[in-house]
């Protein structure tokens, strides 16, 4: 494809994406296809001769788009939002066009330096503790996901707990990771990958009302483990749990970690974005105790997947834990010690120029534009929660500090399961579920860029009507 051919095909693809976004509201949010339907529509072998991009676009319309769940649809309320936006797509396009590998400073200096500055910008925008800025011993990096951030934090914590011996001998003692019973599954996965096994994770009970980690239970678990010869290595606290957006109390958890010299990682994958609004920073109280922190701009900050922002208070410790320097990567800049080589801050070697999409997003919207997006999500969730609260058939199952509302029909689980299925089968909205205190609970998470009051009100109407139907 010559640059001239790319220009023509590229315009057509941009037009296709713009049309896709413009027609989202008319599409069913989810596909009703059976498993295998999309694969059955595709040829069984690749084409022998090349085809024009127009043919691919036609098949995108015919075969792919109808088989999707439309995460940017204004009626998408499932899981957590996974925003994208025009500026994010354009930044990613530039990254793809440049095709730079940013593993070392020397392999693309601007790729590294723009990333460092973007993470400092974000730290400032979220008012994170000064210890995470690159101007001191700390600093930030983009990981592909919060799961990877937690894995990296786990490895650094093992490095620290092993007194530097972990690099040589691996996990040679009984190390333990602590997180609440409501914490994300990526913590268990990281522990398994790190060689601790599921038994290496101790799940700490939560307060029955707030669903936040009990500091007293954490302290008791750490003290009992130490008495038994186990080494507490890592506590992962969550700001905005996946199930209900509960907030673990960092002001109490932090001092326990400091007293027992346990690494503290804070996972704010979804809720962290809210801190761009000064009035929504309550979840970050006590964050100054954290050794590392992450949130996903790719969830609620209008930046497409993959973009997890991860900060550490001590970058040298992180690099010590992960660095391996083969001869073929040696270079003068690395040896000078004045540059960052982000390959040492992550699991893979290679890395894309992901800072570009953040740069495009931050410059297009500005901090005020991003605040408006977050505030709209919070206000729409509150509007929906008011409807639920005003209807005696329903109960709210958790508070809604951000843009997630957890609710259910009073009574047994069966009608709730049927309600969710009925509402989702309309194709107008998509909600998912969780279990709160053992009860089947519906989750409505606001955050898609096009969602307005109309869509939230329609969701409520559909739910209210479906609930009125006889079982
Ligand atoms: C979504 C979520 C994750 C996982 O995020 P990825 O970036 O997809 O790995 C981790 N923790 C919490 C609290 C989450 O809500």
C-alpha cells in the first residue's frame, strides 16, 4: 500500500468509523447471534490475491458489526464503561502509523519522554501524592491493563519482601498477598503467575454495609501470618470495587502496611478517573501511604483500550526487580543513568507509543472537558438511583459514589434473573449483574460517551415495565 493508496483507504475507514458512531443508537446493543454464527459467515481460507479495502469495509458491515456488543452504544450499561473517543482513536492511529517500539529511551526518545510527561500531567490532574511524580524517586508508566499493573506491583512486592534475593532464588518462602473478598480477580491471577498459588492470597472480610475491607481483619491476618512464619508481602486495596464500587479505607490500611513493612498497591481501575473532579477525590484519602497506584483511563476517561496509568513511589526498586540487560540492548543513554527505559517497568520488552492517545485526549477535551464527562456519569447514575429509590418494588444494594448503581427487585433471585434477561433482550440497553451479600443484583454502570438523560430514563422505563409483567 503506497502512501497515496493509504490516504484514500484511510479516508474511507475514518468515514466508516464516523458512520458507525453516528448510527450506534439505532443498533441493538448486543448481538443475538448464536456461537459460531460469525465464523460461519467467513471464508474458510485467506484470499490468494489481494482485495481492495472497500471489500473489507463491506464485510465489516455485513459480518462483523452485527456480531458485536456495542460498548460505545448510549444504552450500554454493563460491566464498567470502556470509553473511546475521536481524539483517542486519532492518537492511536498516529501511534500505529509511526510504528515505534518504545522499549528503551534510545529506541524512540520522544516515545518515552512524552509518556513521562503525560503521567506527570495525569498525576497533577488527579492531585495524586507528590511521591508519584517523576521529579522525585517515583514516576508513572502506561501498562496495557490494571491486571498488568497488579502483576508488576506483585513482583516488586516480592522483590522487596525477599530482601533482594527474590531475583535470584524466586519464591523460596511462604509469601502472602492480602486483598478484600470483593477485590478483582486479577489479584489472584497475578499471585498465580508469580508462583504464589491461590493459597498465597488471603481474602480479608469486608464491612457488611460498605463492602470495604475491614482494617481490623487485615491487621489480625497479617499478625497471625507473621506469628506463623509467613511473610506478608503485598496488600492490594481497592478504590471502587468491581462489584459495587466500595472504597477500602486507605487511612486505616496504610498505617498497618507501614508498621509491618508490607508493600501497598492501590487498584482504582475504574473509579480513579473520578479524581479529576476535586469533589470526587474522597476515594484517594490516604493514598500517600501507597507504594504503587493504578487506574484505567481506558475505562472512564475517554481513552481507548489499552491504557492503564501506573505509578510507583520508588522507581529504582521497580527497575531492580524487573531489569535484565542483554548485550544487544546495551547503549550509551542507558549506561549514562539519566534516561528511563520503560521496558524495565513492565512484563514485555516491546511497547507501543500509547502516550499519544492520552496527549490527544488531554489536549482535545482539556481537564474541564474530562470533568464534564465524569460529572455527567455521576449525575445520570444519581438520577437512575432516584427512580429506584422511589419505587417500593426495588431496593438499592449499595451506595453509588461514582456512576454505578446496584439494585434489585425485593425478594428472591429468580425474578431478578428473569428481569435482567427480559430487559437485555429488548436490544435497547445492556446491563450486567453481580452478587451482593449473596443476592442476585443488577448493575447499571453509566459512562458511554453518548449516554444522556434520555437513555437512562429509557433504561428505567424498560426495567419498570418488565418488572410489572407477570412471571
Ligand atoms: C476492571 C478492573 C480491573 C481490571 O482492569 P483491566 O485493565 O481490564 O485489567 C481491575 N481492578 C478493578 C477494581 C477493576 O474494576
